[in-house]
C-alpha cells in the first residue's frame, strides 16, 4: 500500500473525494438516484507503525523505493523537530544497529533533524564505524546533539589519516564551543593541511576563549589573505581590545578569499565594531571617512 505523508500523519490510499459536476436543470422531474455504496476509506496508520514501515522499505526495497522511503522519513523528521513521539526515537535507535551502513547513516541524520538529544549516547559507537562518511556524519551529529562532555569522545579522531574526517572533528569541536577542546586544537594551527589550519582558527574563534588570542595573532601576521580573513573573523568573536593594534594593520588589505567577496579590511571593520572601545570605533570612523574621499 502506498503511504504518503500529510501535515500530521501518514495516510494510505488515494483521495476519497468523488464530487461530480451537477447535471443541467431540467423541467422534467428527475428520477430518483440509485443508492451508491460509500467508498471504503483507506486506513489511517498510527505514526510509529508508518515509521516502522518506512524503515522496513529503507532496508529491503529496491533503489527507488529506498529513496522514496528516505524522503518520507526526512520530511517527517523536519516537520516534527522537537515534537516527536518517544516511540519514534526508539525505532530509530534500533535501526542504528542495521547491517547496512547506509541505513545507519540516514537514521543518524534523522535523529539530528528531530533534534533527539536523548539519542546521542547511541551515536557514540558510530565513531568507530568502518565507513568514513558515516563517521563524519556521526561526528557532526554528536556535536549538534551533545555537550561539553563529548569533546573527549570526538578528539581522538583528530589523528585519523583522512583529511575529511579531521576537518569534521575540528568543525565539531568549534560547534560544541567548549574550552575543553582548546588544548587539543592548538597543535592543528601548524597542520600540514591548509584546510585543517583554517578550520582550527575558525573553531577557536567559535569557542570564544580569549586565552587563544596570542596564537591567533601569530597566524594573522604569518598568513595570506585567506588565513588573515579567518583570523580576523575569529578575533572579532573574541572582541579583545589587545588585538586593536594588529587589526589596524589590516585596514588597508583589500584582498579577499576565494569563498567570499568580503575583503580583509571589511572583516577588520566588523571586528573593531565588535570590540567597541573608543579606540576601536575611532579607527572605524577614520577608515570610513577615508573611503569617502579616496579616488
């Protein structure tokens, strides 16, 4: 039976409406209509039963059926974020043990879409899954559903050989926002991979602990426009007045990274505005006046 998702439930079967256009008016008395047997309505399935059915299709269906089941489940999860029945999480947690890693991957995403924080402990074993895409998804999921205590769970993956996994871990540590991650992150400011260095700068800014200011200023002085841009963004988050002299040196830098049209000098103005001291605001005012009168 085809199952479709409606606003608050999944409904099986076709539309039961059977309205026909009315006949034109006739001066002759109309014949009595024949009795029509009411059309049987399709059964309305309880939500847990429908989710269970969709999970079954996700496991056993052909390619098209699995894609359709995945879409149905994602639609449900997006529509019911923070307002799902507890039974749904139990069904999804059970599916995390499925033999098919793609099923485990999709179910992990569904738990994030639902914002099912109670499921986070069940995601921890996925950090050791043999399939890298699932490990990456699990890292991000734990960061989104977890808390400070999860720093110790994901930092060991910083030593993974695959750059994409290490990138995910650094980003996740930034999203967790815990100062507990600073000690683990600082060495990666010197990583051989450029992307790791940039993500580390970003993560340290997101954590928001001013103890990393000196380390970020070193990167600011050594880096190209991309490193400078990310450093200034991080320093803006920290909003430490000690950085004003170094930020002032960036006000004439009109370069920008390949991923954004915003220039280094524009990011510097944002950072000075975030600091907000009289000294910082005067630099902003002077720079803006200079832009008005420059050719």
